[in-house]
C-alpha cells in the first residue's frame, strides 16, 4: 500500500513533487473522460495552477491525489456543462434566426407584391382603381362602394372583375 501524500505547507519543491507524482494519473483520468489530448492537458494544467494559487487553503488536505483527482473531475464536469449550455444556446439562436429570417422574407415578398399591385392599378382607369381599392384595401361591401361612387351594383362588380382579371394576368408570374 502506498503512502498518501498530503500538501502540508506547499512550497515550490513540494509542489514539484506533487506534480511529478500525480500528473500522469490525472492525465489518464482526464483522457478517459474526454478523449481529447490537448483539452485533457489544459484541464490538468488548470488543476495545478489552481492548486498553486490556493496553496494556503489546502494545508489540511490529507490525500493530495484524491483531492487533485476530484478537482480534475469537477473541471471535466464543468467543461461538459459548458459545452451542453453552448449547444443549447446555439440551437436556440439558430431557431430564432431562422424564424426571424422567414418573417423578414415574408414581409419583403408581401411589400414587393403590394408594390406590383399598386403599379398595375395605376395603369387601370381611375374608376376601376377606386372601386378595387375600396373593395380590397378598405374592405367596403359592393353596396357601400355603389353608394359612395354613385355607380350601380352591377357596375361595381364589373370594375372589380376587370381589375382582378388584369392583375391575375400581369401578376401571374409573381404569384406562381
């Protein structure tokens, strides 16, 4: 049975001894969890840096190897938590970005379509323009449009039908 190594007063010489005695084992433990050489080396190095920086707080630790192994495992768990958190946030950001892009695309298509409708309407006779705008944009009924424009109900239907036919022909490519 090997003698447990404690930290006691952690001088540079004692730190070097602990480092030499435990580095390989810590690396093996870390590599078994991570399967990444450079990440394992980085985390093991972080454990030793933290040990040195907190050397005054570890005087009462009786089993240095167990303490450092636990510290490394905590670093590994923190790493996995960080990776999982980053993945979750990346996934959420991509979902939001995708939804926002669709809203923007839809708004652009809508505005482009509205602009084309406006251009085509300006090419039509004034009465047809007025009747169509009241029907489709202002949502008036045919009877309300007839009363407002002093046209018959049949004339209102005629103008709406003519406008819709012309728009379908001229905007057919856009709509398909």
